C-alpha cells in the first residue's frame, strides 16, 4: 500500500479526557459513538476521574491503556498523538484550572499543551447551577472560548439533584469536533 493510501485510510485519533463526575462512568457511550463514526480513541483520566470509571472495561473497549499519570523519560508513548480532544465530562475544577493554565495533572498538561499545538478541542461542561454561578466559571468559559475551545451546550443541573445525566449528550463532542478536524485534513 502506498504512503498516500495509508494516509487516506488512517482513522483520526481522539483523546477523551474524563474528569471526576458521577456521569463519568458512562464515557463508554462517547467511545462507542466515536468508534462507530471512524475514530480511534484513547482515554486520559484526571486522578479523580479514574475513580469514577471502569478502567478495565474502557481499556478493553478502546484497546489502549488509560493514561492518568506522566510517563518516565524514555518510556514509550502509550497513545498516538491526538487529532482532536474531547473533555467529557468537563468539571468545574478542570475548566477553571485549564483556563488559568494550571498543569498539575497529566490531563491538564495535555489540555494546556494542546492549545499551543492547535489540536481541535471540545469541552462538554458538567456542573451544577451553584458552581456555574461562581464568577470564575463564566470567566473560564470565556477564556477557553477565546482560545478556540469548542464548548458544549449542557445546562447546569440543580445542586444535589440527580445531575441531569439524561440531558448530557456525549455525542455533542463529535458534532463539535468533526467539522474542525475535517477542515484541517
């Protein structure tokens, strides 16, 4: 097969950054939709996000190890470079740290670096209305939007409520990212 044919058949690679949230356990839904629409997928979890997912099931679904900690110098990269990144669910903590340029976890390090690399990135916020009322949240969303981050449409749920998981549309990440990735191809 020629190099040009390899390029034409190569599936784009999506990083799904999973944050610590009650709905994080459903990340397999996004992985499945992404795979069904022609993406290869790897998952990067925040340390708290790792607590909310079935790591063994996600790794079996993606075929890649979940990344949550930095690798040692000289260790092989367990995931290919991403063509796009989806942060889902994007928590209050991650959104605010990311916008401030804080890189204290692997996930945040990848997100902060992706801006400089020009990697198309979408964030699907999942916060409650009390968190969303904090002025730092609105400012962080403005900063991320100004950086070219695509922001999902989830409306904050009531604090201490069921969380509105049924209103969280995992596939919105792909709806946002696919046109941006296609334009770069």
